[in-house]
C-alpha cells in the first residue's frame, strides 16, 4: 500500500513514516503543505493520504485534493476542524476518516489497518494493533 504523508512538522512526519514503514507500508513521499501534495499527486496515485490539518484551516485546497481521485482513502489528523461540516464532505464521504490529535501511533496504525490489512513485516508494532 502506498501512502503520502502531508505534515508540516518534519519530526512528526518522520515518526509516522518510520512507524508505517516498519509495518511494511510504502511511504511514497512526505509533503509539508497541501500545495506540495497536489504536485506530488499529479505524477502518481496513492492508496492513502494522511493529512495534518492546522487549526482554522480554509477548506479549498483540501477539497481539491479530496476530489481529484488520486487516492482511495484519506485520514485527516487534526485538533480542531469540524469534520461534520458540509464544507469538509468529499464526493465520497466513506473515503475519509478524521483522527483527533493527540493520538498514539497504534491508533493511527489501527485506522490504517481497518482500510488495508497490515502487510507482513518484521516488527513488534503489529502485535500492538490487535
């Protein structure tokens, strides 16, 4: 499974990347902004986009990335966005999940595993998901 991580905090992005790669998922690239993610998705498709949403975000670039059809699923990582707002509803709402920050790495892995089964990996982290 191919994953794109959109996270402005590089240390957080690296931690998520390390966690996912240890479980056998392929992180295709890290993007600091949605604009960078849009450029990346012009050249490739991914199975999942993890997007960190800052507080008081305007939805326009996020709606654009949601409705381009370059990813099967999206998980928004956020502290404050009202994800029930109609402004945040994509064309296919079953493709979007919202995980509230702060969260444990195992929570994120559990959400991803609910969309895509864990690949075989040499990691004790997969035992923490069940």
